[in-house]
């Protein structure tokens, strides 16, 4: 491991370039967002956080991000991870919850 990775853990991510297309991937990871930002794209406006519940017990968060570069626009859905939260915080982006889990009644089995 090089000394730069020890002092700046983000330097390992800057060398990773990942292709992404909305036509081929409905959801993507933070590495594709980082590649877009390195390629000149900017986050445009508010980022929306949507929470899905799989089988009613497992939450999955997806962030809806609008990107702009010159006259081009793109919408990217990025799956939650801790690095994404730090990236959004460092870019001073406002994140708004799109939906919240609805309160469910208790189901009783007799």
C-alpha cells in the first residue's frame, strides 16, 4: 500500500472509472457517480432519498440524483453506502426524504 492511500483514503477511488448508462442500469453504485463528477458533471439541485422495504423487514435506500454538464442532463439512481453520504456532504448537497415507511398494524396469528 502506498503512503498516499494511508493519508488520503479517497485517492484509491479517484483511479476507478466506471461506465454507466441509464438505458442499461436502473441503479448504480457510488463509483459511477464519482466517475461522472470527475468527468465534469455537477449535481443539480436537491437529491431525493427513497426508502424501499424488501419483504417488509429490510430497508434499501436509493438516492435520485440529477446531473448537469453544459446542456446535457442525466438522472442517476445511486444505491446507499457510507461513501455516498460523505460525498454528498462534501458537495454540500441537500438531501430530502422522498417517502417514509408507513406505520403498519401489528399482525397477530392465533
